[in-house]
């Protein structure tokens, strides 16, 4: 029996763009639980001076949650993140 399965035909670039934009929207909304839904249980967050004002790698959702709960209101992201050819463009105050 053939059952059609709907699959996304998005390119890897389109998938990355959608993921980064989703992350940015959740950060703007201060939705820590929503951000964590985007990560696997075993995950890493490499913060390059954006949230911690330090070069730090966090391991696991509890560490990511702690960083976001501690620093998200202070960094106040204001617009969605957009991938660019050189990285990700984000606006923070």
C-alpha cells in the first residue's frame, strides 16, 4: 500500500532561516520555554558576547535556561534574528 507522506522540500538554508527566525521571535517575546523547545535534550549554546558578555559554551537545557532567565531581560532583544551570508544579524539594546 502506498500512502503519500508530505515532506518538506525546503533547502537546508531555508530550514536554517526558519529556525533562526523562530528563535529570534521567541527571544523577543522572552519565551524561555519556547526557546528550549527548539533544542534537543543534549544541546550546546555557544554565547559569543551576546548574553553573557563573555565567551562561554553552555551544555544542556538547564544551563541554557539559566543563562536566558538571568540575562534575557537585560539584553532585551528587539527584533527577529536573520541569517546573513556572514552570520546572524540581531538587534539588541
